[in-house]
C-alpha cells in the first residue's frame, strides 16, 4: 500500500478542514491499521484536567476514517455508521493517540477496533472503541 | 488452591451452569491475560436453517461468558481461595453491566473458539475484549464486556 500519513492529512485538510483544524493528524498508516494523534491542548480539557470523552470519541472516529482509506483509497464518502466507546481510566497529562485495526472490510461496511492511550503509556489504554463505517460511494 | 486447581474449578463451575450445558461450552484455557472457551456446532444452535449458521444469541452468550471468565481470571489472581465453593462464590457475585457485540461474518463452522482479553480490571468493574473464531480461524464476531466483580 502506497498511502502515507501525509497523503491522508492533505486529503482531510482539503475535504474536511474542520477535522484538520482541530490539530488531529494521521501519524502512521499501514496494511489494516492507522494511527491518529491529538496534540495536547489545555483549552479542551474537562474539569480535573482530563482529556474529555468527546475529544477521545472524535479521535477514535477519525482513526476509523483513516482506516477506511487503507481499504478504499482516499475516498471521502465513507461515513460513520456506528461507534461504541468504553472509557477505561482517566486520560491526562499528554498527547492522545488512537490506533485503529481492521476487523472486517466488506463491500459496504468496514469494521475496526480502536485503542486509545496517552503518549508514553501505551500499556495503559484510556479507552477502547469498536465502530463501523458505511461506504456510500 | 494452585492455579491449575482453580482453573479446573472454573471449568467445572462453568459446566454446571445449565445454560452453558445447552450450548455445550467448555473452558479450554484459563490464564490471567488469556481465557479461551469452545463449543461444537449442533442442530440446536442453528439460527438460520437454510444457511446452517449459528443463532446470534449463541454468539452473544458465548462472548458474554468468556468475558466474565476473563474478568474472573484477573480477580482470582489476587484472591486466596481454598475450595471450589469459594471460587463459585466469587463468580456468583459477578454480573454483566454492558455487552457490545459486532457480528462480522456468518457463524458457519464445526467448532467455535471464543477468546477473552482484559482491557482493564478495577476494584469493582472489569472491562474485557472478546473474539469468536471458527475452526478455520475466521473471525465471526467481536465483543466488549463490562462486568461488576463483587
């Protein structure tokens, strides 16, 4: 697969500037997986200094979108059909990373699993998500 | 009890649960970081007769069980027990809070293996990830389970 993180980030910046503007980026991509990165931003922390649930969900969803590119190529019209997230422990103190791994790529649905952790603590995931993207076109 | 004795006790307790007998589930591996159960295809477990595939309820029930046993394996690591009754008492305090299942492919096959992995075990709540494969290693379904552990 020739797809690179730069290809994905350029594509998202062009097709969905809001997601790109939030600072989230693809930092690694390969056969059946994609890694998404959120740079720590104090202005987006919830009370207690924690990375909020919506921030984690957004990064998980974005990682799944990146994952869809590994199956479809850079096609914009794969959309979230379903994401279920389980928050495992408080997330604080650094950048957030989300790795999406492919579970199944069908003709109309792409399912993946996402593990999220704070940079430097991959062995202590902060949340875990499972989701499906529907292929519209 | 030694780990092997606890493992055998869990297998025995699991066998005695009536619903598990209906499915025919057997515990094949009981480690803190890896639990495996298996069952064989039988006519009673079919949900789609023309295609001869598993009923979704069989899949979700099996994933629920392997998630619970996975949580039990982690909890038992820190407990001192001396009898199968004590193991049963620990397990009887477990309950499923949330179960999420993604059905990825039809449940076709002769033998099915469900594996469980711990995502997190806290003082009161455990979260596990589960997978169901058939004998040719086709991934049929995945699940995420949350359990109260006492």
